[in-house]
């Protein structure tokens, strides 16, 4: 399954993790703590989030490359909406070797 990850420097990582997880918990069986979250969009799409004091780490898994690319955009668009007071800059995704 294709996967990618990104690390976004921010002092508000835990807050953004919780906002993203709460946002999607209305539609999906989301599990999260202030430091770790999992959003299972469906059997073939999942986002895992980890918050440290200095950064938010995201990992996305999807069934194929096209879905992975789309999910990267969806997750970042939502994150940037929640982080509108902060310029997160350009987010660089790196493919995880399979």
C-alpha cells in the first residue's frame, strides 16, 4: 500500500491533531490522544498523526498513488483551515518505501 509522511514544524501540534481528529470523528471511527491519532477513512485509506512539542507528523496510507496524492491534499487543506492564524509554509510529502 503506498504511503507518505510529512513533518510540519509548529508549537500547536497537539491542538491541530485534536482538531483534525475531532473534525473527522463524526464520520469515521477516529481514535486519538493529545499526542497520537488515527483517522481510518476506510479500509484502504488511513491517516496517522503524532504531535511533539515542536512538530506535527502525518502519515497517510492509501490503496494507490492517485488516492494517496488526493488524501495528502485533503488532510493539508483541513489542517491549514484550522491553523489559519499560523503560516505553516509549504508542506513537503515524502513517499515511504514499500
